[in-house]
């Protein structure tokens, strides 16, 4: 006979670690979709960098790693190719979209910290300005500002930083595919 206790404990642990979905607010631009040629929507190149004046902290590398992985998942689900670009790397010379994410500010909270410390771990937030360019001409398509923050009332179920980045990645891909 299968014991219910281990099954129940694992189910509760999975729910706690999954957290709630993150809500992303978007501002900037006229609200009109980006005017991207169909050939360019097949591939996305992403560059994540701190905005001028942003003070990065010890969590900067974790934040960038989450962006790299989350955008890879989002583009894969959308059937797009994907290239991660370091700040000094030139984008590929083929038709594609370059998204340059300039992180204005952030507070990184991991899923483990969210569960372990609950609301005492503080609110996770990310604010970033994203400039979209069509390649190979590097023609500016538009700029959008994305933001997401957790709510104190959500407690341990509020989205950790990784969930917030996943939600922002999905919004960026949707912006290109519109």
C-alpha cells in the first residue's frame, strides 16, 4: 500500500517552489505593434546589460543566467531561433531581431529564499527598458519598458525572480510575434 504522507509532502513542496505567476506591466511605445519583417521574426538575439548608473550586486550573474535560460525556453516555444550575446559580441548578420535589455533596477529573490524566508525575504522586482532592433541593418523598431514586482500579500506563493524573468521573456517574444 502506498503511503499518502510522502505523496502529500512532495505535492506541497512542488506547489511552494512553483509560486504564483508573475504579472508584467509594459509601458512605452504607442501601443502599436512593432513593424518587424516576417523574415526577422524567426530569430531573436538577446543582450542583457545594466543601465547606466545601475549598481549591480552579487545577484547580477544569477539574474543574467535566468535571462539566458528563460529566453531560450520562450523562443523555443515560439519556434524561434535564439542567440545569447555578451555585451562585446556583435549580433549575427542575418535577418533577425536584436533585443537589448537594459536593467534599470532589480531585487533578486530565489525560489528557495522565497520559501525559506517567506515575506521576510522581501519583494522581488525587475524594471528594464528593452530596445528592439531589426537586423542586419540595426534599424530601431521601438523601445518598451517592462516591470514586475511581487506583492507582500502573496507571501511565499509570490513569484521569485526567475518566474518574473520568464514572464518578461514571454512578453518580449510576444511583442516580436504580434
